[in-house]
C-alpha cells in the first residue's frame, strides 16, 4: 500500500510570510479575504519543527517489516502508523506549497516546498516493502484479518482490497524502493516548466487600444484574451503565443522528458500503456477514455455550429481563434467578491440547507487567496492537504466578472466536496479520486448558470448567461476532450519510440485545433504553441476527467433542478462517498455508466438545447 492517495499525490507532486503585498484595490474589494496560514503553523520555525518531527518518525515504520502477517493487530498498527505520518506530511506540504505559490519568486519558499516533497519521497522509500509483503500474505489471510479486526474493517478494507487487485503490477520490495526513490527526480520536468514560465521567460508588454499597457504573462493573458476590441484580442494572442513559441524547444524537451518518465513507470509496473497505468489507479475502464474521445468527435458539428452563432452575435465578418473568449453578449456588470459569494449561495440553495449552511460558513472564513498579483501562481485550485484536521485552502486569481464568479463557484464546489466527504468518511476513505473531483465543481457552475438565467431581468442579460453556459461547456467538455486526445496521441508516439520535440508537439496540437474548431475558424500557426501553456499535461491523463465530470455534473444539475429531495440526495451521496469505493461504481449507484456513450451524448444534447434557447431569443 505504497501508492499515495489523491490528497498525497496533489501535495507530493507539487500541486502544485507572503512577500508581495496584496494590491490596494483587492484589499478594498474584500477586506480580510486573504487566507490565514497561521491556522496551519504560527510561523516558518514551527513548520520546520513539524517537518523534522514527521521526518524523524518515518524510520519507525521499519519495525513492522517482516511482521505484517503475525496478526491482524500488527497489520492494523502498521497501517495506522503509516496513515498518521502521511496525514502529518500532508499538513507540512500544504503550508510549504501555499507559501510557495503565493509568490513563486521567493526562493526560500520554493526550497521549503522541495523539502516537503522530499518528506513524501522518504515516506515512500520507507514503506516500499509494505505492498509486496501484504500481497505475500495471500487473499484468504488478508480477508480473514479484515473480518477479525474492527480497525481494518472500518478504515482499511477498501485499500487492502485495492492492493490485492493491483497485485500483478506490484514489484519486489527492492523494485518498489527503487521506484519510490525516483519520484522526486522524475518530477523534474514539471518543476522546470513551471519555473521557466513563472520566472525566466521575459514576458513581453503590449499597449491596448485603451492605452493600457499589459505585461503578457499567463495571468495577464487570461484576463485580457476576451478584450472587447478585436484588434486587441489579436494582439494579445499573436504576442503571447509567439513568446511561448520562442521557447518551444525547451518546453518541448521538458514535456518529452515527462513522457519518457511515464513510459519508464508503465514498463516498470508491467502495464501495456501509460493510459492503462493511469486509469488502473482508480480502476476506471479504458472504455471511459476512448468513448469520451469518440463521442466528442461525433459531437463536433454542434461545436462548429456554436462558432457560427458566436460570429453572428459578435457581429464579425469572419471567425478567428482569438474570437472564442469574448462574451456573446456584452453585459456591463462588475462582480465583487461579495457578489460572487451571494450568488453562489443562492444558486446552491437547491442542494438543501445543510449544504448552504456549510458553504456559508466556509466562504466567510480566511481560507482563500482570491486575487492575482505579480509572482503569484496562475490558475486556481483547492488544496485538501490539511482539510480533514482543519479546512481546505483555495488559491484563486479572480477577475471582477462572471468568469471570476464561475471560478469562485467552481473551486468552492471542490471545497464542499472535501468537507462533505470528510464529515461522512473516516480519514482513509475521505479522499475522493480525481475521476470524481471535478463533478462537484462543475455542478456548482451549472447551478450558478441556471440561477443567473432564471433571474435575468432582460433579454440581453438572459442571452449573456446562456452564452456563458455554452462557453462553459465548450471549455470544459470540448476543449478538455481535445486536450485528452492530444495527451493520448503524445503518449502513443512516445511509447512507439518516436523522437518527440516541441516542433512535433506543436504540429500535433495545430491539427487538433483545426479539426475541433472547423474550417470556418481561422487559426494561425503561431497558436500551435498553446500546448505548452497547459500545466495539467504534467499530471498525465488528468484533463479528460474535466470532460467526464461536466458530463456527470450536467446530468446531476438537470435532475436536481427538475426533481426534488430524492434527486438532490442522490447527488449529495456521491459527494459524501469520498473515496470509499471506485469512482465508476459510486456513479453507477447514482445511475450513471461513464463507459457508455449516454453521459457524453447527454452533455452534447444540453449544449444543443442551450444553443437553441439562444437562437429563440434572437428570433
């Protein structure tokens, strides 16, 4: 049982004092909104003491080696000790990673994060013998131990059964120790890519038609890619992707090294492909991935139809790739942090009083870092590393617009999933797998969109929110499926022994861009470097789960909005299940078979119906 949980994987793989002060405008918008890391440790010295204490406890696990078969009590004692150390290590990493991400330019914080990763590496090395030894006991003996021991039955029965399932992919103690030891160096490609993007690329500045000068790093690109002036959008796209293109060789070398690391691991674990290895961790059938890609391709005509609607609503003579982000309808409505919270609470009222009360309490706490600033990690995430004992933390980079509001609802959906799972499961079964992780977040987005449409005061406002729904489905279903297809193709080529490079990645990506967007969307070759912008590619076969999740979330949102308490509780039971069973089995109990075409055909149908509603309003 040396495979880390989702919580530990997120922390150990770099999910990945704040030096840069919060901007005055952000302080005015949300006084006291910044997260409070003293909830974790009062200062760096206390953190370092906890790190050293946890590291010192790791060797104590060796006393169980060779003894796990003595009794159920001995096996239970080892698993509890291993879990407790992992739990403490997660808290140590959470503090280090949050500080590191608050300002990527502070080398001391990056060094602390590396120390925390090393702690997980040490734990992995120290317990590498455990899984082979557990497997050597045999299925009958393990099941007998579980039946006779309450701790094993309550806390570790599912994990032990999962260990037995993966027996053929478990190495000898020496092999497991070797694989555990290479975890840190094999994370190097991701670290290199992140530092290159955050610190070393000399991001260019552009002057927009408004006279505003913008330094186009990842954050600024996200905030300006939907500029109302078309020439500004083209300038932002041409400049930003050209800069990524200049570093195509270095970024390509980093990603090629990541692919080689995956090939090494799949060979060591005796899997036929990297995809099979990735899906095996949560026992997800390979048909889920391949059915998603196939059904998405069948649904591309609806996406192409959407781009034509976008062209008409924007009043454009033609459609280009840099025209995909502006809202279909202009709505001069600024969203402050308080508005985001109020609307999210109102939209999720359909989930019942328990959900809303818990969300209200959570969003009132100092659990998030909401606004962008120089040096801060781009994007958004919810960190669950210390959530079971304390609470989750959220890093956000919110704009004062509806996109910022959807990000707020999305990440708090993650947090609510974590809080509900923690409340209803023991620690060892609370950590839900990645396959389920995006359902609660995207369901929140769907409920928010439905609420905003229902409460729109004008035809134009309703069109705006319907358009944002379409854009959400485009970005979360179609776009993520395109990413998934790129990842699969890249791994297939690497496994076939083809030499990989930034130029080859760009050519592959450009082909996908053109197929997914259709012949009527002009796409410059410059934009082929967009693959290098996607950090999730360094968490292999992660992005497909956005597409599967929005499909499941759309199903649940529709049933909740059209149904009653039964439909609501059916959904909440998925969240409360945490990681107590395989994700596809949890969803099957809720009526969803993710290996069938049905969920993907349903989201495409929802996309079509939303599109039709827009056309009806335009008539």
